[in-house]
């Protein structure tokens, strides 16, 4: 299932990664902090949810899935900057830290759940 | 001076490919998503280490934003966590969420401590 030594897959992941990193960089140049990291991670999660449920039902080209899912959305979203900013806020306010963590985990789950709901609605409509 | 866009782009390429290869090697070892946990921990640790020890625009764009930003991922973490819930593996869901939070935020603290020794 994971052809992670296939050079074609590696190229698709890499170029998807370039696009994801640049879009994240552009967004972080406008605004960098707890809120912008949250927004980019949750939007990226929702889009990955749409892609993966489409894949599960057999509608997606495997190279497209690797390019967008692992490359682009994998790189657009980031755990290291989330963890870093969470640590910084932890040293300032335990209350804000706790709220931030709870919201991030809650919306991580809700974003995929919402993606699944949207996907099922669209596919039932027969437009896929 | 090299353009920040070029540095972020090249870093993003390397980070995504490294993540793909490493998680691909680890994904069959366990039905618990250990690959994502591993790259997120390593990436969080190095982000803190470089941020707290090196003050350079080159490192900021190439390593911190490009490479480590892309090496770690939140979207796959969300998807894998949701799948554990969907499959009724509630205990593994909590283990996944808590180990990612503890190891990655702990990894930042570890990077900060080591940067202070340098």
C-alpha cells in the first residue's frame, strides 16, 4: 500500500511538500501565532478528510492522493510549530494552554468528522 | 543572499520526502500510528533546538519553516486519531492523542534545555 521507495511517489510527495510549505509560509508571513497555526492545521485536516474518504470509496488516482495528501496537506499542516507555540503559551498561562490544547484536539476530530459528513452527502447526491 | 521562498520550498521538499520515507518504514510495524508520532516528536525537538540556539534567517526559512514545518504534520494526526475512534479503538485514540501531545511538547522542552547547554 505504501510504495515509499518508488521514485515517482517520492517526487510527487516532494513537490506537494514545496507547495504546502510555501502556502504555510505565505500565511505565516501575514500572521504567525496560536490562531494562525490552529486555522491552517484544521483546514488542512478537513481537506485531508475529504481526500481520504474519497480514496476509501475508490475515486482517487493514487499519485494524486500522495501528491495532495502526503505532500501538500502533510506539509501545509505542522505539528512542530503547534507544539512549539503550545510550549511557549504553557510557560505564560496554564489556562490559555489548556483551552488551546482542548480546542486543537476537539477540532482535529470534528474536522475529519465534518469531512466525512460532507463527502457522504456529496456522494449520495450522485455528483461524484 | 538566497531567496526565502527558495529556502522554504527546498526545505519543504526535503521535509515531506523524509516524513514519507520514515512513516512508510514504520507504518506496518503497529496498528497504532507510530510513524506520525515519531516524525512529530523528532521535528518538535529539533525546532526548539534550532530556534533557541541559532539566530539566522537562513536557518529560520530553510530548517524551521521549510524542513521541520513540513517534516511534522497535523492533518495525518487528525485523520489517524479519528480513524481510531471510528473503529471503536477508544483506548488507542487516547493513547495516540496523549503521547503526541506529551512527546511533542516535551520534545520542545528538551530542545530548549539542550539549546541552553550549547
